[in-house]
C-alpha cells in the first residue's frame, strides 16, 4: 500500500479573528492526548521533537492577514507496512517536508503531531499560510501529487536505511510475489474471455481470491475514512463546546 498524503482543508482570512481562532484550535486538537492514542502526540517540527504551540500561535498572529491562514493535511500508511518496513512516521514527515521544500525552493513553517492509533497511525501536519520569507503558500493539485510522490520515495529510502540487507531482500521478494500474484489474476481474467488454452484453473477460485483482495483494501480504506471523520467530528464538538462556554 502506498504512503498517502491527504489534504483535509485550508483556513482562510475573512476579515474577522475567527480564522485565527480556528487555526489555533486545530493545533490544540493535534496535540491533545486521547485514550485511543498509544503515545502522547507532542507537536514537533523539522528540528525539535517537542515544540510549544505558543510558538506557532505567535507566528499566526504575525502573519499578513490575507489569503490562507493554515493548510491542514494528514500523512498515513497501513500499520502492517509501517511495522514491516520499520518506518518512523515522525522522521518520514520530516524527510517528506524537507524534500518538498527543496522541490519548490521555499522555506516553509510547519508543525505536526503523531496520532499513534491502533490500525491507523497517522501524522497530522499543519502548514502556515506564509513561508519564512512572508510569501503566500498555496497547495494545489500539482503540490499534492508532488507530496505523495515524495512521501513514497522517502519511505523507501528510510526502509533501506533501517533494514538489514537480508531483511530488505526478503521484503522485496514478498512485494514481487504480491505483484506477480496480482498480474497473474489479471492475466487469468483476460484469458477467461478467450478460447480455452488448456489450462485447468478454477474460475470460481480466481473470483474468490479477487474478492478477498478487494475486501481487504476496502477494509483498510474504511478504517482510514472512519478515523478521519472521527477526528473532524471531535474537532467540531470541541469548537461547539468552546462557543458554548463563551456564551
């Protein structure tokens, strides 16, 4: 399964102080510890493992009040692949953002937090609307594509660094087998529409294998979608509660 970078949304200025408050609430949400987290989700950046959120709040208050306040994104991969390749998600986020900065030639201001949830470990990344030179930062389809490609490349590089040569070779063999199996199923499905070649292979068995593969992928996608929706719901409930206290 490929590493995925999902852009959640962005917060824009609208002439009031509400966008700044929303941006700060999102940062608070990222670092809030919850029962489902296996580790405390401390904020980190490109250099430090623990950053005080007030540093980002100060930067938000100092930004030119127009355009985008904050970009919100999530970096995720399957827990099985993370363990198999011995991926450190924090370092993957750092490597991805550093390579992205090099790619676009910009120095960005960003922070992140690891939500180490069972079956769905993921990194919440927030990106300020202005770079270190005060210029507006835009995340468009091209940048999303670049981020996904870079994250996948950095995952492979990290795996090569962390695994022994024997482990890495074994994993490559497993991946090759999985790909060969997938291609074999595709070939068999194509041949099933052609005159018989003499191969005695059960069409029902092929269909069963295909359904199992699809079901597995659907389950992974379902878990990820649920986690993202739960995260958005918790954030919205927290905002509603805050508004209620203000009244």
